């Protein structure tokens, strides 16, 4: 009986200690892993959200860019992190291609604990403005006509091989009936956009408008069409027509969300999830996303998990096959 009482007391003390630790959480800075390079859409979205999340948690959040291998390095670092609630990361579209491509040990959404989805952005067909003017290209129809007259000559950049913007280019080729030469950039869209703006190596990009924004505004790039159901309703991109408006039914978007390694205490996850739900409504975050042309498309943990399953098992493999990628 005495031994049983001792065991019970130990369990009670452990429970009280865990409760006390939870009450203090977080009591130090957190780390947010970004699988893509600084300056791209994923990096800027994550940094803006972390600033809002810091207000909710009362602690500094350090963004750690772990790039390479088409996002695999960063995504695996999220799964490998200590499940203490102090490390989370940005999960991006590329993650749901890993199972089809068999490129990672952590190739399924079941290897992560989703927190929330933050963002979704359609791809645009964006080209070097000087190149377009030189070749008489004023709209998407002109671009398609030129590509058909010069099959395989027009070079379009995305991000890394088999990533979201690489698949976007292949998808557009399939829908529009043209042949492009897709050039990949291992560090992400920022490098591709800069190359297109400078007219170096490629004529254009198939990335989100937010990632190409600064060069669109400077006049180096021009977006000919957006792969969305409707125009983006903001002052930054509201005048850019959709592909659908121009007779091409091309619809394709990326997305970004947050995830934890498996095994985080449910109470800590709940506290983080609640903080994320509040942070996504932060006026400064909303203002930043609006000004940057990044779409806020929030999903809670359960919704995001169901979304990941649908993407991984059905939607993305179908898009990859349409783009001609072997899976």
C-alpha cells in the first residue's frame, strides 16, 4: 500500500510539474524554420507572421533559413526538431510532392503536426518587359502565338526542380498547348525573378505576383496573365487580367502553412494554435500581406490536415502528371 501511494505521489508531482511548465510556456525564444531562401515569398510571409505571433507569445521568434534539395532540407529539419514546442516551420506546396517523387524520408503529412495554413497565391505568366516589347508581345495571346512559332525557345524560370513554380510552368504548357524551356533555381523564386528582370538566362517566370512585385513595379517585368479564377482584388495587382479572361482556363496556386514535429505536448500545440489564430488577424500582418500582394487564406489545424491529405493523395499528383513529370 505504501509503495502504491509513493507511485501515485510521483505521478501527481510529475503532472504538477508539467502543468507548471505549460503555464510558463513559452519562457524563451522560439525558432521558425524556413525551407527557402531569404527574400522569396515564403521567407517574407513567414517573417511578417512571426512578428505578429511574437505579440501573442511574448517571445522573440528567430527565422532560420535551411535551404537546399528543393525544400527537402528545411522540411526534414522541421520533422527532426525537438518536439518541445520551441521549433516549428513553414510547410510549403513542395512538401506534398515528396511522396510522389520519393525524395525524402519525411514524405508525408503524417510525419508532421499541422498548425495552420496562412497563405495561398496563384501563379502568373510574367516576362521581361524589354523582351516582350522587342517581340511585339502585349498580352497572353501574343505570348502564346510567339511560343508556338518558337517551340522550346522561350525560357521560363520557376524555383527548384519539381517544385510549385516548376510544375506551374509545365501545367501552363499543357493547358495552352505550347512548349517552353523550364529553368530551375534551387534556392527558390527570388533568384529566378532577378534573372528574368535582368534578362539573364531566362525570358520570364511562372511564380506568384508577390514574388515578382518589385520588378513589376519598376517596369522590368510585365505579368501577362494570372492563373486564377478572378483578379486579385487589391491596388497592387487589380489591373492584371486572368488567363481565364483571355481564353486560357489555367488555374494554379501555391500555399504556405505552419507545422510542428510530431510529439509536441497537446496543450502546447493548442496554445500555439490559438496564438496563430489571433496573429493572422493582426492589423500589421494584414497590412503587410495586402501591400505585398500575398493572399491570406487561413485554415485551422484540422482543416489544414485535411487539406494536406487531399493535396498529397489526389490534387498534386494529378497536376504533376498534367505537367509531364514522372511520378
